[in-house]
C-alpha cells in the first residue's frame, strides 16, 4: 500500500520521441511528460516525489527488445540537478538533459560533476550559445541545438568550438528531410524531430515496383467484395510474405494447438481481420527505404487507436487500428495521403478519419497523434480520455516489443 505522499502524486502522461544517429538507427528516446491532474502544460518541477514517479514510470516504460535497451533523455530542472537526494535510476538508463533555463553557477557545475562521477551522461538542451554556458561544455556528453530557433550559419561557426570537446551534436526539432540533410552535412551526430514521419513526395515519376505491389495487395485485402479464398490466394502468391505470416502464426504468441501449414489454414485459425492486419504490416516492412522506426510508430499508433476504442466499448475497434496504421502510409509510399487513401476500397468513414480526422474515429486518431508528439494542450478537454490514451499507448508499445521478432529486419 502506498503512502499518503504517493497517493498525492499526480498521474503522468508519458510519450517518447526517437533520436536517430547518422544511419537513421534509433540511438535513444526523449521522454515527453506532463501531469494529467493539471490543465497547465508545464513540465515536472523539482519536487522529489514527482520526480520519483516519473522515473519509476520510465523503468517500466518499454524501449526496445529485451536484448537491446535504449537510453532515455529526461529533462532535468535546476532544483532536481542540485538536490541533495540523487535521482533514483541507474545511470546507464538515462541521459540527464539540463534545461536552458538552468543558471550554470558553481552549485550546478558541482552537481553535474557529481552525476558524471556516478556514470550519468549529460546533455545541454536548447544550447543558448552564450559565454556562461561554454563552461558546461567540458562536462557535456551531448549538445542539443534547436534548429527552429537558430540560424544554421551561427551553428556552423560554433561547430569547431564543440569539436574541441568529447561530445556529440544533436539537432532537435528537425521537421523535414531538407533540414535533416543540412545538419547532416555540417557534421551533426544525432537528429530529433518528426522529419522521419514526413513524406518525401515523389514528383514526376511512378512509385517503385514494390510500392505498387503494396498498393495492389491492400486494394485486394480491403475490398469488401473479395472472397476469403481470393485473398488467401493473393497472399500466397508472395512467397516471402507467406513465409513471414506462417512464422508469426506458428509462434508462441498464438499458441495454436497444431502447426499451420498454409495461408488458407491461417484464415481459419486467425480470421480474416487478423490476416489482413498482418499482411499489411509485413508488406509495409518490405520497403527497404523506409526507416524502421516509422513502421514501428505506425504499428504502435494502430494498436493504441484500437485499444482506446476497446476501452470505450466501440464495436468497430478493428477499424480504429486500420486508421492508425494507414495514417502514415504517405511517408512510406512518398505520395499524397489523400490520393493514396482515396484509391483504396475503404469505408468512407474510415477514409475521412484518416485524411481529415473527421468523425469520432478521426478525433481519436488526432488525439493519439497529439499524444505521440507531446502536444498536451490538445488533451486538456477530457482528462479521463487522456488517461485512457496514455494507458493504451504504453500497452501498444509493449505489444510492439513482443512482436518485434516477428517483424525482424524491419522494426528493430
């Protein structure tokens, strides 16, 4: 049983944003968080009880497969970094991200030295390019530059200074591929932002063969008039897809009484909705130029949408999954979302939910997207729904981790 202090600790909304290395592999996640019992979109203050709750949430917050733990960047205030009580979390699990509002005085420097001696890594958030902050460079493992707030020429002039220290340069708030490429070219090591979710639109040329094949397969899968045998036959024609589907179906996750030998048998055991779901997900992973984290994001988004719908006792919960999964297909295909979705034989309610966030399904999808991006103001109107979304999102990440091996080679 928790103490009265524990009972007074507010709920935490907890999302994450990936940080990529130069090879577009996930290097870490930044945790985005806010109290769910306040209408103010403020970050956690220096209260130790609240900090403990946040960090306890982190220790159970799924990050990757069991064999590859990924560290988390966590924002730290001046009160927290200088408190007598050390943060109760293993140093290898986190990077302490010092906010730009911190005053780099003697007390802060001593606190940073203490954490470094304990094995913690330090990041300087939204580096302000002021002389007083330069004294912290000697203790930093990462310098984060807000690319929305600075001129790239100013940054280029400072790169040589940064390179005098043993640290990595991280460009944050990278919103498109052009910005990513600019900071890649000037030598940044890490990149954070939603550029990986933005489509690189292909203009004046056709989709590649494998992308055209994906669209054709989805047209068959989601055709309401298609017969079960026809869909099974269509899936069976792709040897790689069939092999992966059968491997998933015969895995411990399903624990079937006997081994499934064919796609036709898989339909009997799983049902058509599950077959459509897995066939779509696996087909998405066959696009070699798609960042694995994008596929994982869409899987988590689809699962989160469905789990919210189930908790709200919606009868069409499987449609919510489809809405989440297909909401980022433009980024995979490099084509306009409206064009792609309009070309699929989907129910009009589902189409409008994906394209325009219309209807109840569209509202839930929009809230899930806001949650993913830490846009907490969008969730203020209904704290209970925000809590359901928070729970569903964490469950969806757990689901993604459990099924990562089935989607190996694509989702990490």
